[in-house]
C-alpha cells in the first residue's frame, strides 16, 4: 500500500473532523452523489465523450455545496470551481475529467504519472505562474467513479517551488522549444518531474464502483461528505472560527449583563445599557443598585472616586461571576461527555440552581472544597461536582471588600429582542424571564461540548458551537470596554507563536546540544536519532526551559496559542511521552487555534475514562500542559480584569484534558495564577541590572534565591488552601524585603551625595574662617556637588512617592524563574504579544511620566507600542526573540525614526510582515504589521512580505510563498520590496544624481502669520485696486497645497498681499492695502510675540512673518507641489503664482523635464516610499527628503522634448481633455532614458494614484 495515499479523514482539517453534520444533510448528499454515479454509468454505457461526463459532475457539485460558485471550463481546463459566482473570480479547484473507458490516461493508486495528472499539472502551472493565482486550494482528477484529491499546497511545495521545472515550463510556454504542442510538455517535462515526487505527493482516492453509496458505513459517509464540501475544498468557514466573533452570542450575553456595544470615534466600545429606572434585572444594574444602596463604594480605595466608580466596580464583580459561570458551562459539557451524556452532570439549570444563593453555594461550598471536606449539608447535592483547586473559586479581593453574588436579588428582565431562545411553539421567546434562569437557558442554547465521538447530529438544527477560543474573543471584547481593545485573530497568534517558538527551540538545541543545528527540521532529525526514555526526557526539559512572556497579556490569547504550539512542536519532535516515559501513539495538530489529537488512522481522540490507553493520553497531555504553563508562560497586564481572564483561559486549556484519578475524582488544577500578574509593564522602580546579591544577605531577608524559587514552585502544586496561604505569606515577605533593600539603596545614594556636598562645604567654610581664598574651581565643585545631592534627593522622592509608581511592575524580581542562583536577571527567551496602541500625546500626565523614565524610543507624537518594543528588548536574554503585532506606522512615519534606529542599531530584525490595507482587527481601522527580532547583531537579512489577501487561513504558508530577503540598514522609511523592485530601484538610483546636487532651488511657500488679513478673494482684490491702482503691484494670485493637481490646478480666486520684509516696502505708498490690513487691528498684526499678536520677529506690522528673500523665484518658471499629499501632484507654472506655506516651489535648470519625471510612474514606483507616511496614507514631501531623491541628469535638448509634452498636457488639462496617451509617452521616454527592459517596464506599468 502506498504510504502517501491518505484515508479521507486524514486529509480533513482537525476542527472540521469534529463538526457533526445534520442527518438530513448527509441523506441529501448521499442521494445526489448516487444520482451522479448513475448518470456516469449511463454516459459510460453509451460510450459518450468526455464533454458528456462534465454535466453530471457539475450538476452534483452545484446541487450540494457549490450553488453560489461558478462551475465552468476555462480554456483547456475541463472543469473549475471558482471562488466567486462568476468567472472573473479566481479558480479555487481545478478538475481534470476523463472517460471511465480511458484507462490509459487515467491515474491509478500505484501509478499517478499518467496523462491526466500531467494535464492537471500543466493547468496548475498556467494558473499559478501565468495568471499569478495563489488562491488554488485543491486539484481533482476524476472519471466520475474514481476521484483523486490533491491539496494545492503540496503542488506548491513539490512543483511550483522547483525552479528547474518552472524554468522549463516558461521555456515551453514562450515557444522556445522545438514544438508548442502540449505533448512535449507532458512527455518531456511533466513526466520526469512527477516521477521524482510521485511517492511523496499525498492524495485521497475514492472509488464508487466498489459499492453503492448506501452501503458505506456512517463514519465513512460523513468523511466523504466532508471531503466534497466547500469547507474542505475551498477552505470556507463552518461557524466555529476563532478568528470571528459570534455576534449573536456576544450581543445577547452583553444584554444579560446589562451592557451594549456602540460606535464611538470610529471604534466600537462597550457601555452601560440604557434601561428604565425600575429595571434591576440585568446583572450589572442589580449589582450597581446593591453597591450604592448598601454604601460599599467608599470602602474601595484603589479605584478613583468619580461618576464611573459604581460602573467600574459593578462591572468587575459581574465579570468575575460571569467568568465563573462560563467556565462551569465548559466543565458541565466536559463532565457530560466523559460520562455518557448523563443528566446527573447537568447542573447549570434553574432546577438545580434556583437562585443566587444556590449559585454561591456551588462556587464556594462545592467547587472550592475537596469532596471529603464539604459540609454534610452539601455533600449529597453536589456529589457529582468535582473539586478543582482553582483560585477562580476563591473570593476575589473585590468580593471581600463588597459582597458575593448572594447579595443580588432575584429579578426578572426583558428577553433580548434577537434572542436565540425559542418558546414551546418554536417561535422566538418574548417577555420577561428570571435573570439567572435566562442566563442558564441562553447558555444551554449553544453547544459547549468537547465530544468528538458522535458522527452525525440527529437533531433538526445544529446548535452553534462555542469553544474556548471563541469565548476568549468575547472575554477580550468585554474586558476592553473602555478603549475598544483589539482581539488578535487566531490566524495571527498561531503564526506568531509557531514561527517564534520553533526558532527558540532551534536556538536552545544549538546552544545546549550541538551548534550544527540550523533549522527546526534539523531538530526533528536530531531527536529521531534517539529512542531512549532518558534522552526524550532531556529534550523535554530543554524545551521546558524556554521562558515566554506577554507584557500586555490581555485575555491571554498569545499564551494559549504558545501553549498549543509547544505541545504540537513536542509532538513533531517525537518527545511527548506518558507517565512511564513511553512515546505517545498519536499525532497532535493545531487548527483554528485549538489542538486536536488523532490516532494512527487519523481518527480524532476522545477521552474515555474506562479505557486505560485513552487515560494515558489524556493524563499525559494534561500534565504536559501543566508543566508548560507553570514553567514557560508568563504574563503581565495593567488591567486586573485582563489578568483574571488570562488565568481563566489557561485553566480552561487544562480543563480540556482533565481526567479521572484512580480514586474516581477529577484531577485538580494547579495554582497557575502566580504566573499572570497585575501591574504597569512599562514602569519599574528598580533596574534589571540592580544587584540582589546583598539583598539576600541582609538581616531583613532570611531566605535565599533558591528558597524564593522553591516557594513559588510549591505554590503552584499545593492542593491545600492552608498551605497555599502560608506560601503566599513567604513570597510576600521576600518581595517586600527585596523592595525595602532596593529602596535603601536609593536612600544610601542620597546620603552619599549629601555627605560629599556637606563635607566639601564644611572644608571650604573652614578655609574661609582661616582667611583662605576659595578658588573658582573649588566653588564650581561645591556647586556641582550641591546639584548632584539635590538631584539624588529629587530622584529618591520621585521613586518612593510619585503616584505613577503606584502600579509599577518590578521585572527585577517578580518572576524568580528568570533569575539565576545569584539572583541576577537572566531574561526571557521569547517576548510576544499585541501591545496597546495609544498616542503618547493623548496620555497627558502619564506621557510626561513615561518620558522621564529614559525610553530612547519615546517621541511625544509617537505611540506607546514603541516603548513596549524597547521594554521587550530589555527583557530578552541574548539571542532571545521578540514578536509583536502593532500598527505599521512606525515603518514610514516621522515619529517612527527613533524606533527604526533602535531596531537597526540594537536588534536583528528577522521577520517583517506588512498587512498594508488588509484589516486584521474587525472593529478597528488600524493598519498593522508583525515584526520579529532577536537580541543579536543586525545581520541585515530580514525575511519580509506585504500581505495582499483579504482573507488568510494559513499565514505561515502565505509568508513562506511570498517572502523576500530585504536589508534594513538605516532609520529612513522601511519599505518591503520584491527582488524585481529592489533591482529596478537600484538601477534607477545608480544613474541618478541627488536633487541637492542639481542646479535648482527648493523653497517653501509663504508664511504670513495671519492668513485672514493677507489672503483675500477676487472681489476684495478688485475693490483695493479700484481704490488705488498701485495696489496691483503687491497683490498676486495664490495657489494653496490643496489647489495643486497633477499637471493642473484649481484656482480658488484667492490672492496674497506680498508685503515681504525683503522687499522693504513703504506701506504709505499703498493706502488701500494699508487700510485693509489695519482693519484687522494693529495689535493683532504686530510681530511682538505678545498675547493676541503674531510671533516675535524684527519685521513690521504690515509685513509677512517670513522674510521671503527668494521672492523673485515666484516670478520665474517653477514647479509647484503640496507639502503633504496622497497623490504626489506636480505642476509647471509660468503664470507667476505665489503659494502659501502648504506648498514648495522648485526653480532652476531643466525643470520641465523634472515636472515630467516627478509626475511619472517611475517616480511613484521608486520614490513614493522615501517620504514619511502620515495619517491616512498622506506623504510628507519636505525639502530634506526631496534633496535625497536621485534623478538622471538630462541635456537641454532632452529637456525641450519633455517641455513640449508637459505644455500640451497642461493645456489639454485646462480644456478638460484626456491626457493619458501623452502621460504614457512621458513614461516611455523615461523608461528609455533609464534603459529599462520590457519586463521592468511591465513591472512598473502606468501608476495613477486615485
């Protein structure tokens, strides 16, 4: 049997394997498949042509999954399923059809390399190479009875990436072989390349001649149904997508809590839902009423007293309770799947939990206590409820300060207008329900199940599946209610974790095992050479030593993705073992942000508590996750709700693999909460290099570094609440003593500086008393010592007392896992995440405080994510990796210069992905990028790509297929260029001369200091000239930046009074102008700098603010262009316009050619990205950037050639005529000047920025 022949279930993505189709859908599919086969039989019996074969296949496909897709031929392609509803869209599936009787050309399982395969390879290459279609998903070869399915990603790897094949294909395509007949390609090209990879190409083969469709087993039929589906063949979503918010679930949950989502300043934020004064049903309203009625708010000191305090406190309490309930819903589903769907484990309903009192008993009298320690009053009622040992079921600090859920009153509330609930008649539920009953019924309307054993759903309608990833998205959205937090889609977190962690594993093995390892594939090969348990254990410990931190952890999505990736990479390395050290007999994959375990046949693993082998796998995965969470994953966030949600998500990941122990109880969860901490990541009192050596030797601290590490380790593993509190006290004591010790260092620093000053002062006083004269150098020394003492004192006060340090996070000692045995901070292997995007200038006092902390990337016009990059760098160990997704503005914006310099000088940028205009966040119009760098010397070899696809299922595949090697060597704009783009730009720049070396002048337009007075309209101009004709001498037509178009302008009938200081005008000679100006008030126009006046200069009140010593250049032929623009328009002006300060002008030699060049496609193609990008894609065309643009120098005759064309274009533009042919002529002349090849010309094309 061929090893590359896959069973259908092995070809399906794991998340879709788990999907349970409705029986009605399976039955309908089976009938239509049998009808298709019957029709093929008829075609075969009549020996009809291949054309007759296409009709039943097309009808079958369009009547099952592809009714909204065009299914048709294309050129020689027999059939194709298009991605859209017409043939203008890309082809998603290529189909090659052969008559059943044509056995010589049809592949077999033993021999794929037949003409049918050679043909589909040709059609694939035409689509992929000639039409640049990278959206092909699958390829099918069929005769109606037999079906061969191939994944396009395998064709990409085995054929498209083969440069020799592509070279030969292009030679054949371009007619450079001795014949253009396809037979040559089939026999002399395709055949030899297929031979090389035939045994490595995975495929699925179905043969419906073996038995009728109705004879297939249920499981087989479900897999065939899924294999033909648009979910599999086209990659469509099937409703359980971690990248997309389930809006129905989200909106109704908000309603029950008492929240609603609204749009504010372009982003969606969550606010308290407007309700009637008497409506206390929603959880939030009930909570706020109790807080205010019982006067709890004054007890809460750490939340500011303002009008939002009751909302802030109420929401935190509600989120605590809702988090617990959602966790319990997942637990309930898990327990039922483990126990044969027994109703005894269904506890989240109003029969079992009739009110808030009962719910509180469930929280704290059952889940928080071991079964044997429960009060006899509850032992029977809660006998099926396990003990979890999770701090989720310990009262929170806020509950201790206020109240638990028992304080809420049992109220009723209106059912959501678009509720998922149905009444007994199957219609939408209306009216009111008890709030808790409503919440339970709402949750019950969704499927939280983890059961993969059921193949077909016998119900009339599938419940929508809500998995942990979808819940995570909802947690993040609700938690980010203030600022509209951006949930990072699973596609992104999976890619970032996969690429980063695999590189980190390579680095570990390179450092600890052998420096011959270069790639992750090398690590796999290395591990496969070893088979002993001890060796697997050693490799496991090495991977477990990787320390990963998200410094803005949010809902914990990145840490969950990192956890899943660590499990999967261990599986690929073959080092996952059970408790006896034996290798696990299963395959683990990530799909849709979840891990899926499959057996050797590709069947999904489902835990069966009665099966010992099943228990071994479940137990191994649980403890593997436990080890990784405890040792490898760390997070910090300023928002306490985020911290709680992150902890919850990690507990959920453990819950998925919880198992029953020999005692028949569910395995308890570890205390992982200590790895996720609350604080302001960007602010610390103590430096990372502050020594703790003396601190651990001081009298106050009786514990060693090892004691500290052991205490944290013990905390994570203890099941005893008493022991846990004892350990908490030890950890708290150690940290407080460390803080005191480091605080004492600040005090000692002040004392030392003060002592030095006082000693010197006393010495000098003594000298004076004895009549000695103090030298100037000594006085200066005393002055400096005094200044030093005052600065030290001020710094101490700042650190000890400043409010900004209230939430400071002390990276120096908060995570003992990154301290060595001497207490030195060693750093993390990986920093990963999606830091916040907040403009620093909008942060007020907080921005001032951050500026004082000495971040070298701080720029007031910049963004806070810049500081997170710098912090992340500091937190890394040498050769450690940081990967962030942030706004991409830093790549081109002026404020990003300091960050680009930081990356260039201090890091080794390894991966850069610019998403450009592709929106990653569904609620935010922010353009993003992913950057990975290592804390290492810059090797100037960054793998980079621009994402141009709107939807991406697998970013790793896209990146692998589209990356370019780019060198970023300066702090100028970072632009990602393909190989051909780099080549063309190098060619253009090499022969060019910087404009700063041209015989030209570039000047800014005129700054008046008060435009209302100096800029007048045509009517006012006519009035002034009518009063005094001499006024015409100093009134000139004006163009503003916004008036400039490409080769044209839109005159706004505005004029400028040109009283330039450099003209030394006598205003008395222009009485009407003087009278006009003075009407605005002498004080307003004077240039004194006084309040209400113009900026202070030496100029007179009637003169413009700038001297304009270059005024004569306005009356020479010139180029005018705006200082900020999206469109890069330039105009040649010989009409003596003046311009405002929103323009630049260029005068000098060959400016007619320069006008043409600056408006050309070559200029836009090569130099657009040389100008910093501002908001909305606008470019800043300042002189400092323009001076650096290299342009080919031309002779006077060539300039005159362009002058005529430019003149004609501008004349035609004024007449409203089309000028594209003339502009193309300019492009071609410029192509000729630079000696560009046909291919280079086609690559540039005609560029018109709309």
